[in-house]
C-alpha cells in the first residue's frame, strides 16, 4: 500500500518551543530541590546550584543521567513505589508497571489525575497525527489489558473522542469476528500480533478481508512498527496504513508518526526534553547520527524523571523544527550482540525474515562457542517448504550482515505465539 509523502508536519518556532520547555523544567527542578524525594536528595548530593540554572544547556551540563538501576535501587530501599514522588501517596490514583522484558523485574509506577491526564493528551496527539476522525472511526484494542501503562492510556485517550472496542480475554478468532461485526476501522496492538491476526484472515478464520473495515493500524511495544519489511507485510495482509508509536511506562507516550512521514517518529517535545547522545561519552550526536535517547518528563510531574537513559538506539533527524527519530526505534542497546565483530540487532534480523512470507514465526538462539557469541535462526514455515528456501534465507542473512548465520527449520507449532511483546531471542547454554 503506497503512502503519500510531502514535507511532513508544519514548521514550528524552535526558539519558542525551547523557551516553554525551560519554563516547565525550571519549575520542576525548583520544586524537587525543596523535597526529600529521590531527586531532592540527589540535587544536594550533586551540590547543584539551582538558582544558577538559567537555560536548558545549564541543566544538561550539570545534571547527571538517571538510570534504571538508580530507580530500582530507590525502590528497593523504599518499597514499593520509591521516593521519586512529588505528592502525598494518597493523591495518587493510578497504578501501572513495566513489562520487565529488559530486567525480568517489573517496576510499579503511580500517577496523580493531573499526570495521567497529561499522558492522555500525548496519546491524543498520536490519534490526531494518524488522521483519525471523531464520530467516524471506531478503534479496536486487541490487548489483554494487564497493568501495562500503554494499554490504559491509549484506551482512555481514545474514549474521549472515538467509539472504543476492548477485546481483552477474546481469542484471535473472536477478535477478528468482533472487528467485522462492530465495524472497527482502526486496530491498536503490537506489530507481532497484527501480523498474527492478519495471517488468520480468510479461510483459516472464516473472516474475509472484504468483511473488515480496518484501514489504519496503530502499533507500539516493539521496534517492528518502523521496520519497512514488517510494515509492508502488515499493509499487504490488511490493506491498511500502518502508524508506529513508542513510549515507556517510566515516562509515558513519547512519539507519533505523521501521515506524511512513514517510518519516522516525531518526539512530543512539548511534553519531553529529549537528547540523543553517544552512550559512551554522553555528548549530543550531530544530525543524521545514531545515539541513545535520553528523556526528561515535563508534564508528568507527579513522578518525574530527569535525563533518563531509555536504552533506545535511535537516529537523530531535525525536520521543520522538530526532533524526529528516523526509522523509529532502531533497537535496544542491551539487545545488541556482537557476532565475530559484527553488531547484530534483533530488528535487523526481523527485517530479513519478513522478506519471506512463508515464515510464520521465528526464533534466534544465541550460544557461546569457544568463548565467542554465535547465533542460529529457527524458522517455522507455512506448509511444506523445500530446503532451497532455507538456503535463500541464509544467503540473505550473509549478504546483509557479512556473516554466516545458520537457518534451521522448526517443527510446526513449536515456536511461541505472542499477543504482546514478542520474545524471539533466547540464550542457549553451551553444550
């Protein structure tokens, strides 16, 4: 499905934007400095002269990064919510927690009504940028609705302007039937699950494409939403336009994709001070270079984060006064593996795999061989597949990475199916 490309979002006054960011940020730092919160203590430890902070550049130069380990240590010492709270606990009305995919230990987060509302406004930007029309579009949420923040903020923001259809607890078959029955026009889920649902359309489900009115898919939770091969496959399956989005439970909804800028994420800078830095030096990278995304919350002030290291690897692009993540979230820094001197990211592997529509599901196995990391790709295919196809995948991997990555055929239905964040990379103990 083709996408119209133009100049993208309207030009904005960046000087005015930075002035508004600084006004919010200065108020947050001044408030934190008078508290016994996590940051109140850190400000005193840093011997930070708050009164001498006169601009954003001063803040960046004098305030150290916050890491996930910092937050976890504060939670361990002050369970269960830690001390990075700016209100009395009885004023907090919302609870969510991280998925724990990177650490194995989910972290709980609480919000006041005001901070929650600030995040809903960010999600409304996502829907607006996707061109959704009030009174016309019906949004289908194919989520299980656990304690993950993204589910609830997206749903509640949508409910302000659109008919929303929750589908937690339904099977994939039942979800497709419900989409057709209730005339859903927009699907919200992870890229992985959108692929899974799309592959069921037709004979396997009894729900034909012509009975579905889905014309837009908003995806999040994985890097695949901005991977061209994944988008192409989704748009072929659904005959719908894909819109990517990204956020984190720790900070909230961060970016959106505009109709005229496919595979690019525009940071909501009114709500976040964003930096893209070299992870080794901590210095801002130039336009067109890759680095780690650093975020400071400006509107979610009930549980603030200052210069938070997200671990997201992105490519910086300044466009019409806005900060754009070119290609979306390219990878997680901690997901990268070095194989014989070559940096390999999961999203890059998926980009190759999705060029072969015969692949239903896949898994990468990583193991140590003679003290070096090696990887092997397992693929589950649709129907009877000849060995030449496996060789074609191996050849494509070798051409892409300049590495020999073995490809092995998995037994039918042996690889896990995912409705939320897919886990397609596993460590295998050495024999």
